C-alpha cells in the first residue's frame, strides 16, 4: 500500500522555509512572555538586582484596591466602547454597501483615524476638548470640563476610541457583506420579508463570523488601550480613567515596581484569554462559515 507521508527532504525544506517566521515568533512573542512570567515572580526596580519573591506580587495586586478599581474602570470602558463601535461600524458598512456616490472617498477618509498614531490623536482631542480654548466648547458656546469631570472623563475617552475604530470595524463588516450571496436577500423579499426582517433573519446571521472577529479584536484592543488615556487624561481625574494598561505603566515606569507590573500583565492576559474563550464558546454553535 503506497505511503502518503511526504519525503523527509520535503519535510526538512518545509521547516527551513518556516524557520525565519519561527525565529520571529520565538524572539518577539514567546521569549517576552516567558520574561514577563519570570519578572512577575521577582522584585525588581530596574536598577538593583532582581530578588525572587514567588507569588508575593500576585497576592499584592489581588488585594490592592487600586488594581481592582482599574479592572472595574477597564470593564466600564469596554462596555462603553464595544457595543457602540460595533453598531456604528455595521451601520456605516451597510451605507457603504449601497455604493452611493462618493462612497469610495468616504471609505478612505473613514479609515484615516484608525491608521493614525493613537498618541497623536489623543493630543489633538485633548486640545479640542480643552475647556478654556478648545474647539468643541467654543462651538457649543458653553464651558464643559470634558476631561476633568469624574462623570465625563471616561465617556470622553471612550468616544474618541469609538471614533478611531469605527472605520476599522466598518471595513470588516463591509467585507462580510460582500460575502453574503445576493440571492438569499432576494429570496427573502420574494417570501414577503421587509428590509428589517431580511436584515435580521438573513444578513445578520450570515455576518456572525465577521461579528465574532470584530468582537474578539474589539475586546482585546479595548482592554489594552493606553495611548489615548495617556495623552488625554493620564488616568485622571482621581483614577476615573486609569485602565489596566495605564496602571501597568504607572507601576513599571513611575513607581518602578516591575514585578507588580508584570504580574498585572499576566492577570490581564489570563482575563483576555478567558473572555476570548467565552466568546468562542458562544459563537461556536451559532456561526456558519460557509454559504452556498
């Protein structure tokens, strides 16, 4: 009976072709993860030698109210950003899918914020929302403390994040809409379904693979937001916008407690992994990846 295994020479050639990518993955992904795990088990201030402390850093951060507050702030930020940017991205994609005049130019303009540097955008929006001479308050004719109000600071940062990401989300939904066979919608119209019913019963279920991808990447990016917070609020006022990523930065490069910062990073990684697995479990039985 003939064997189906590839010749040893072909296997070796395959590994040689993969070697550059494996070196990149190992050097820039796996080794930093191992290094962070090691640092999280030590006390290190970037100057003196690291000292092994075991799980002390994890005990410290898990009993620290400030870390719990940053997790709560991050969860609130995600709840503000994710539904809004997903809904707006889908709405924009539906409008662009109609191929109205000028939609090509609008598509290019829409993605500009996403490809721009978040730190630079944060600086621009900090200037626009400045209560003294910011363009937004000048336009409204009323002084509003957007970034220093405990109530408005987090929604303001979330709004800038949504504005930045809508184009990215819309492009993915637009690609998903391109993969929906037009005969499905036509059959729904023949059966008497209106536009809303056709969208809810036909288009939206077929967009579930795209929705899954958008939600997973949206959760990960929202949990890791740093540049916008750093540029706009520095975690203030009174910690109301101190998300986990900014708390990690403060622990590492302000307080010089690298071990605690690394432990926070590990906890964030585990949390994101758990959320991603939960999303995967939810969509697994509800998603169709092939139509036809």
